[in-house]
């Protein structure tokens, strides 16, 4: 089934279909895996991250509230030890997750305690 999803995604992309984050490419709730799959079908890591953030907010018509790091917007933030545009797979490595913030509060990661 995964190969079928990947093939159909590639066809949709070539046809110019707007892409947003979801579970339709085969990640099924594992957002970091879905980012890897987006890269596997031809997006650059930076494009995949943008699909997960800005583009998904736009498709849901929530881009005035979320999707980018801007003053006045709600945001969750993930800080990693590494360079996701150079290696999108780093987002699945738990040891690389330095900080997870939800609604401005440090939630997980070794840097979360530094924010309290």
C-alpha cells in the first residue's frame, strides 16, 4: 500500500495539486516519517517542512493564526541538534530532539527544564 501511496502522490505533485500535511502518504500519524516520505517522492527537505507548516495552515485557512513563526501567531516549536534541511531523517531521532514547545511552554527535551 505504501508504494501505491507514494506513486499517487508523485502523480498529484506533477499535476500541480497543492500539498499539505496529513496521513494520506502513508505516515499514519508519524509526522516525521511523513516528512521523509515527502522527500522520497521528490520534495526537498525544506519544501517538506514548509508543507508541514505554512502550506498546511494555508490549506486549512488558518495561516493568519498558525503555520509560520511570527509575532501574534500561535506556534509549537521543535529544536533539534542537527540540520533538518540537510538531513530530514534527524526529526525521527529522539536523541536529537533538544526541545519541544507547545503554545510557548517547554514540554519535552533536555532543554525544556531551562525554560522553567
